[in-house]
């Protein structure tokens, strides 16, 4: 499991989500447990906690505790890249959020080409 870092060295998961007031400590701990469980067991077969997205972002999964969501894609079967988190307000994923996810994945893949 890795956190996405943008070309400027910022980490949206930590800088814009986990280390802010958006996520209370209890929710932060619950999300950490889900990350650890996913790392230990692989895919979590409970749609209330984790599931694959549909549509344009079908290469992404979500770890969730109620309204708090962490989005990730798989680099390999053993490596996931957590891109960012949000506090979801509506059921549908907004087009802007989908665009953001795809841009992060493409940026990550392009940066890895030059390593």
C-alpha cells in the first residue's frame, strides 16, 4: 500500500484529508483499520466497507466508513495506490471527482515511467 504523491511532493490523502479536521480521530482510526485489513487479507468482500467503482473509474476501489471514503487503484495485485479521500455528500460520484481520480492515476503512471 502506497499513498499517491503529486509531482510537487504533496500527498492528497494525508495533506487534504486524514490530517485535517474533515476526519475525526475515530473515523481516522476506522479507516486505518480498513487499510490494514486490506493489506493483510486482500480484497474485503463487504460492499459496505469496500467495493470496485463502475463506469469511467472502474479501475478504482473505495474503502469507506459511512461518509468518509478513501479511493485507490491497483498498481499490481500486491500494491495499491491510495489517491485521496473525501467526505461524500451524495450517492453518485461527481464527474469532477472522477476526472480528479483519473488524472491522479495517469500522473502516477507517467511519473513511474521516468524512475
